[in-house]
């Protein structure tokens, strides 16, 4: 049995995290150039979200992953540092002898909100890959290089693709969602890059409904990013649904991932506001 569904959790939570808006009052930003656009700053320095992913099939349910997302302002620089981590839980390792760890560090220009660099560590059992993507918006190009730490003489894998001013990585990608007006029936479009390739990702707004969360029972937007299928970020059958609080914060509180291997439920377990106030389920 293949366990590709479990590292996919990180992709899902990357989409979740970047939907979080900044605090009220962060003014609009103007991005120069032929593709100039205006939007509000989505990054709240000090904000931290912690999630748990549970695998469900045939009536069984057990925790398989823990995920954390945090934004900081790099001291002395006009950049944000977004650190995202996902790791397998003990049940997964004990029952199936499978472990994974993924970490992405994204550097974002705080003036333009464009991602400058993404560094990724991907561990799946004994397989380890390190990669780095560098973004050049003047040349309209992202260059991605992957190496194998276990085989230093192996030539690096390199991929370069054309980008636009709107292109982001997986972790920073969905920040454009918080800058849009949501309405049931509306479809939003944005571009993300992964492993040097660029994808168009439609996001459908499919409803507004109440959800039980660590904040209590709150009204949420229900959105469905189309990341599965031929030519998509994940080339296999599946679906993803995300619930975001229908207030000015738009905190991602829950996600449901359906794949051929089963269903994964992802839930926000701890939220730390930029002021340091923590809410725990």
C-alpha cells in the first residue's frame, strides 16, 4: 500500500494556512509593474496555528500527523519568514512502519508580498530530499533545485518555469483568497508553483454553514480548491474542502481530504494570535 496521501496533508495545510488574513487595519499595498494590483497584507506576525490530521476508513480513525504554521518578521530585513512543518504521529509509524517530515521556509518581501525564496526539507522514511526555489519577477522565472543528502555525488534535479507577478509557492499561495470578496457560487483563480512547475488553481466558494470549532460554533465559508486531477498540483483522484471562519479573521478551522486511500479530517487544535493570546481545543 502506498502512503502518498499522508505527505499530501502538508499541501492541504499549506492551502489552509495562507488563507488567514492580517489584523484589521493593515492597509492596502500597491505592487508596481504591468501587473500591478492592490490588496491587504495577509501576514500577521506572531500568529501560529497547530493542526491534527486524522485518517478515517472502514470505521477506523487514528491520528496521523501534526502540523504547525508560524509567521515572523525577519529582524533587520523587510521580509516575512513563514515556517511550516508537518510530521507523522506515532500511530502511523507503529501500525504501518511509515514516517514523514516536511518543512518549508518561505521568505516573502513585506513590501510587495511576493515570495522571494522557498526552502524545503522532505523526509519519507529513509528517503530525504532538500530543495530550494528562487523567484525572479523581473525575469519572470522561478528556478527550483533538488538534491539528495544521502547521495551527494548525484546530480541535482533542476526545473525552471515562467511566472507572473501573481505566482506564489504552496505556503504563500492562497493569501490572495483573503483579499477577495467571497460569495456562494463564486470561483477564484490563482497561481502556485511546486517543484519548479506552475499551476492554475480554481477555488470554488460552495457554501456558508456553522461548524464546531475551538472558538465554539461559528459560521464558516466553505471553499473547495481544485488541486486534484490531471495537470493539477496532485495528479490523482480526490477532493479538498476547507472551512474558514466567516469573520474578518477568516481562520481556517477544518479541512476534509478525500482520496482513493481514504478520508483525512484536519482540525485546528490551537490558535495563537499575534498578541500572544492562545486558544486550545
